[in-house]
C-alpha cells in the first residue's frame, strides 16, 4: 500500500505538491491578495476624520442601505424561485425543456450593459411590462425597485446551477419511502428533501448575494442614479475615481469588502453548522 502511494505520487500527471502549491499561492497573490492589499494600503494613507467623512456621509450610507438591502432581497427571492426552477428542470420532462434550461444561463452570456438597457426598456412606463404596472402606481425603472429587478435577473443562474447537481443526486426512493410511511408531500419536502438541499441552497444564495453586491453595468441604467434614493455604492466608487479621489474610492471599497466578508463568513458558518447537523443525524 505504501509503495503504491509512493508510485502514484512519483508518476502523478501534475507536478509535485510543492510546485503546485507554490504556483497556487503565487497566482492567488497576484490576482486576489495584492489588489485587495493595495486598496487597504491606499485607504491607510487617510486620516481617521477623512476616512469617516468618506465612508459615513449620508449619501454613502444611503447607497449602502440600497446596495446591501436590494442584494439580500434579490438573493432571497432567487433562493425561492431558483429552487422551484431547478426542481422543475431536474424532475420533469416537458417540451422545450432544453430551451428553458439554456435561458437560465442568459444572464451569464448577456453583457451587463445590454441587460440593463433591456430591463429599463421593458419596465419603463411605456415599456412592454411597465405599461401594465403604471395604472396601479407601480414604477420600476429609475427607482430602487428597478435595482432589485436587475439584481434578481443577474443572480438567478447562481442558485439554479448550484442546486441542480444536488437535486439530481437525491434519489426518488427517499420520497417513495416517506410516502409509504404516510408522510404528506409537504412533510416529505420539509423533513426529507429540504435538509439535503440546504447547504447547496445557502451556497447559491451566497453566490447570488456576492454577485449582486458588485453589480454595476445592469443596474446603472435602470436605477436612475438619484442620490439618496436609487444610487448604488459601486457607482459612488466610480464617481470618486472620476474625480481623482482615489483614497475616498478605496475607503468605500474597503468598507464594502469588509462587510461582504463578514456576511459571507456568517453564511459559510451556517453552511458548516448545517452539514455538521446532518452528519450527526
């Protein structure tokens, strides 16, 4: 056994562990660590009063509220409907299934600016969808609701594609066994199916949430970009860069980065707790 493991290491297709680990650390440093570190280093050149003024002004706080609130709401909605869509695509056969499955990936392939313009045209008061919402006093384009719609659009594929492989691995025999024991459909889903899907659902939620936080192209067209109302934080960062206020831009970026890391850490801890609970059961 020891000889076979040694032989496998010696004749591995990829280079040895030391080389691959070194390459991994170098690549991640160049792509992730160094750019993020430069943002922190640039921010550290500011005094505390200047930093606080840059990241805590009423306009910036309003953008935080909209960006994080709309991102969280959009990811939560995608979690619900993404589960339904993934379930339908995995469990049922129907005409046009491949077309529907391909449409799920449309936000991946569509340029964000094109998506923003298309959504703005659709939901404007004279658009194909907006004209039917206007009589009810519902305005989507150029409002915070438009930001929410754009973030739902770009985040849906993350949830669906994360859940599909897990659903494919869930055996129908589990549902049949629950049915023979007298469980209703809701009980079967809640007690048998949902606990299995929970880690993947949380992963899809985290991916959609993280994607929505940094979204820019598809949002700026439909948002209207009105300060204190429909202005997102990434737009403020771009605005400060255009004004050559690099320290102010990196300060807001650092706040976004820290808050995102904290939220994603909480989600990962919840995933770990869920897996541990399932393993204990």
